[in-house]
C-alpha cells in the first residue's frame, strides 16, 4: 500500500450496514466468542478491507497501515466479549482503526485531519466502559498464554502498549529503556508473532 506523506483528509464516512449484514455480523461475533476460528476468519474477510480503507484515507505508509490492521483486530480479540452491539462490529473496527491511525499521526508529528483531534480525545461510544473491558476467563487465559510464549522483550512491550489509555512512544521508551525509533518496528514484529500464537482463538 502506498500513500506516505502528511494526512490531509479524514477517513471516509462509513455507511450503515444493511439488515442482512447486521444479522450476519451478530451471528459471527457470537460464534467467534465461542472460539469458532472460521467465524474469526470471516470477520476479517468481511471487514478487513474497511480497516485498510481507514488507513489509506489517513495516508499511512505500508508499515504503519499493517500495524493499524494488526492492532485493530488484536483489540477485537481482547474486547469481543464486551462489544455492546455485535451487529455493528464493522463500525467498531472502523472506529478502532481510525483512533489507531490518529495516534500514529500524532506520534510522527504529522497533521491530524481537521476535527479529528476532538474525536481522538473523546470517549468512544462503541467501546464499553473501562470497568467492563475484562475478558471472559477462557479468552483472557488464552491471550495471556499467547503472550507468555513470546520473547521477554515482546511481552513487556505489548503489555505496555495495550494499556488503556495507550501510552505515547516517548513514555514507552522511558519505561522500557528503548530508543523511540525502534518501538514501531519491534511492535510490528511482536504483533505478528502474537497473531500466530492466537491463531486458534
């Protein structure tokens, strides 16, 4: 994916899903919550292009866009038990991807599209309250087991980066003693390893 350069436009508006899509998404989320890998694959297949479109609309380079894609679906893994409206999982993914794009733009010191600073700072209506962001025991155990199989560096980095609210790269660098320039590439590699470990979730 090409498109490096300053972002000048906000992400395209997202159209509401038709009734059939909503019903289908509701069923897919229900199956995914029970550990159905085929349902996970279908969710990615159905909504992956929307996540890529968000990254493209924010003019991210290919590495950052890949990072947005992986983080967005990783957050779905960690929040799927508490999504308020499973039929709108596509909108949830788009909103999550957009927030991740804006964080990347801010970290890089690039222009954030007009009005998006307020959106980034505002509470996300599609996300559950912080106290509800606890996984079901089985899924939480699987995620922790996947993390435990990673290198110590990846474990420390991903645990810090998955904090809520997400810390800045400057804060991560200070906490872990890492050069800021190495955080993004290391994060990408660690997410790929974790994605492989979570393949059966």
